[in-house]
C-alpha cells in the first residue's frame, strides 16, 4: 500500500509540473509576436496536455490491471 501511495504522490507531482509548464507555454504564446513561435508553443502545449490527461486518466480509472 505504501508503494501505491508514493506512486500516487509522484503522479500528482508530475501533473503539477505539467500544469505549470502548460501555463508558461500559454503565456509565452500570448506574448510572442512571431507567428511560427506561437505555433510551436501551441503544439508543445497540446502534447503536454495530452500527457497530463493520460496521467490523470490512469490514476482515476481502476482498470483491474497493474498500471505502472
């Protein structure tokens, strides 16, 4: 049980870091005046959001398997 608790805390920390990175990218995208840079910031933000959603999905769904 303790290992599961540590895994959950690690996952929550990763989600927090991803949230911060996504917000920073969104801010950089808004402040940038160079169109190609805006596109890159937007694309990276989408990828990080997908990673974040996958982490949240695995932590809240009981799939009956050992998800690591």
